[in-house]
C-alpha cells in the first residue's frame, strides 16, 4: 500500500499538463479524474506544476557527468533527466507534508514514469499528432495563473531551479501530445449505460448511512379504527391491496392516492410527502423502502394507524449534491484543421471579435450567428444553463473564471478555438435526471481510470526497454 501511495504522489508531483478525456458532443463532457492504481495513474485534468517557492534556495550542487540509465525503443533516458524529475517530485512531496519514501525507491518510480511517458510520446509522434504553439502558450499562462503569478515570474522561479523557458515549453508540448493521444486511444473504450448507473446507485445504497439519506415518498394510508374487528381489518387491508395493485399496474400514483388515501396529503399533494432527511420519516417507512429502486411500490405495510402503500419517488444518497451552481453561457467556435497555423489564425479572429464587442462595435450573438461553426450558432451561440461537469475541463475552467457579462480570451480546446461569454450564474436544485447525469460522470471517471491503466500497460508492454546503470 505504501508503494502504491508513493506512486500516486509521484504522479501528482511530476509536471503533468493534461486535459481530461473528451466526448463526442462539442465541448461537452464530465470533468475531473481520480487516479488509477500503481504506476499507471491517469493524469489529473489541467496543468499541475510544482513551482519553486519565492524563498526556495538556489541549487548550487555540482552537476555530475551524465550517463544513460535506460533505453526506450532506441531512445535514451539519461541520469540527469531522472535527477531533475526526482528533485521536483521530492519538492512536491515535501510541500504535501507526507512521509518521504527512500530516495532509491523514489528514483525508480520516477524512472518508470519517464519510460511510460517516453513510450506514449513515441506513439503520439508515429500517429502524426501535433500540438501548436498557441496551445502551449495557453497551457503556460494557465500554469502561471494557477500559481498566482505572471508568466515572467513563473520563468524567474523555474530559472532559479535550473529550468529554461525552452525546456519548460517543450515539456508542456510533450504532455499535451500525450493528452491528445489518450483522448484518441482511451476515450473510445469507455461507455456508460443506464445499467451501470443503476448498479452504482445500488452499491451506494448498500453502504449509505440512513441518517445521511434524503427520500421523497408517495403515500397512501388506509386507516384502521382502534379496536377494529377482524372483519374490518381484513376489509381495510383488502382496500390497501387494491391501491397497491393499481399503483403497480402503472396507474398514476396521484390518482391512486386521491381515490384510496385517508391521509391529508392524499387529496392535497397526490400522496407526495416531499424530499426530506430519512430521520424525519417514520422508521417503518424507511426500513420498508430501504434498498428498493426509485419507482418501486412497497406494501401494504401495517402500523398502529392502519395500512400504508409507499412509492419511492426520489432518493438522494450521501455525498450526492442536491443543488449546484449553474452557468448560462454563449460562445463562438472556429474549428481548426491539421495545419498548426490555423489555430493561431482562429485565435486572432476571435480576439478581434472580442475587441469589437467590448468597444460596442458588434453584438456577440450576431457574430455567433454569422461566424460560429457550432450547432449553437443559430441561437446566437447560446449554450443554455449547464451544471458542473457538462463541458470539457479547459472550457469549464475558463467559464468558471468569468463574472457575468465578461468575455474570455480566445480558448483552444480539442474542438477548435472558442470565445466564451458568461451571461448568468445561479444556484439550482438538481432534478432526479440531473442527479443521474452527475452519477454518470462519476461512473465515467472510474471507467476512464480503468481504461487508462489497461491502455498504459499495453503501451508499456509493447515498448522495448533496456535498463542500464541505475539512476544516481
């Protein structure tokens, strides 16, 4: 377990600049990522670079003679490469405050990480994948922003640690190449079905604390008078059974409640008791419906008051949000082709559109209708209200940084180059369908982790790796 934890910490410590896997729909997909096990952890979305602190000491250690520690498909990995990455990993682990593993173990983990990255880079280049300068500059600016500094300050800090601008930009380019490869190779392996979502929810229910659960039940009560005779009890039970049978046959539960229920909510609210914490329901209701899927009819069940027929209308498990902050945005998309110059040209056009809108010389919606190459163009670029996780990470990150009315700088994504305007932001209650979509995102991320680990293992297995002298 310690070895696995070290591997995951190293993966976070390395300067990974990647974007989470994409989807077929333009600009849309769940974001976020959890690491997979072992040395094949899927990189987290977004730039994650350990920048030296302002007061970090400047390294004065003499640089030793370099030598080859491994060969990956005839391409060497040098000792100085491992030492440089090792120093950054140690700095990141120190910042996290965790226990530092033995240096030789850490060095081996870093070497394996470099071997895996080298094999993926070789495959990306063989596949003709390219990353343009605009995307590298965008990643560079994002790293600086995440570290609350300018790009110039970023390079001053990195320079003190012995990393030049050219070398850093090349690392960014390489990591973006790997990301493009992962999008192409891993994304197609992952499908999430409704059965997957149902199974996830069932698994959640099994391990969920009832006190942390919210339920909305439909309720039919058939009263049984105190000291009622057996004949009356049987007659009331039969009535409750007829109500349950009608509900199970597909008849609208509200109509069943109005016909059969003696409870006040039967006539007033169609039998709905409303979404509330489980501990605010009678224990009989909770235990009777626990583990039953949404839509199930339960009963009749007996209480001192009479016979109850229950419908599981909605269930919110612990950890599943009931409200989220949603964004209403619009965008202009210019798609780009394989020529690297196309991205820069598209970004320049969008920068001009932005200048014209801010100067009051043009209308954003009119420009979107005329120029956007997205299906939203006819709606003036309007994307509608969106919950977290709907857009690809690079798009969502830029959107979340905006205030209502603001327009982003041109943003490159796997779909082209965007100009984004945030129109409104609100807090909204999630519908049951939206909650299922959030579960879909969670299940998808888990499957992506598994698919990435399998794919990375395959790439590593196909590579010819020759170990030389161990890193020092």
